[in-house]
């Protein structure tokens, strides 16, 4: 990883602290030409109460395992929110790099591929091997962030 990857991952982690999810704090940023194009964190859509505001995690209440039944959650994923933000404001993210605190799930992988994002850098793993298979088939570069000491 180069110094820019280190800088952008640090920013991604900071964005993750904004998450309104009780279970996992995830941040994502989309970068092109060493410029931040969009940011996202996991949280409820506009106008919907988040788990923090509700005081409970729906997934924990229903005992839903990590990496399964993504649709049963109030939050949109950080990667989804970053892509949506770019679309909402007319920002071209084709060929960009997406930095994320966690490996994208299969739903996010499909969006990342269709958005034309060329590279994904993530820090923490996630129990979703199928997403990695899709990235491989699509030719999307995926790298696990390893900060060299």
C-alpha cells in the first residue's frame, strides 16, 4: 500500500464513525485521481429512524447471522450510500477506487461492478465469498489493506 492508500483508509475509518448502526460501524469513500468523490457510512435512509434512534438492532433482535439476509436491516450499506451520493450529485465514479472498512457484501459488489469502480481496497473481512467471486469474474481489482509498519 502506498501513502495515499494509508491516508484514504484513515479517512474511511473516520467516516465509519458516523454510522448509525449498532452492530457494525462501516465507512466507504470513493476516490479518483487522488480526490474524494463521495463518502458513505452504514445508516438508515433519509427520514427513517436508525437503530441508534430506535435503541435496538433489528438484526440482533431477530438473531440474524452476519452476512445473511441483508434486506432485513434499516441501514443501507456504506458502499451503497457512497454510490448513491455520487449518483445524486452527478459525480462520475467510473474507474475510481472504493475504500471500505469492511469487505463488500454481494449486493454491494454488484453495485460496485455496475458503477464501473475499478478497484476496491478493504480492511476487515466479511463472510461473503460470493462477492469476491463476482469481483474476480468482473475484473475488479480487490486488495486487502495491509499497512506496512
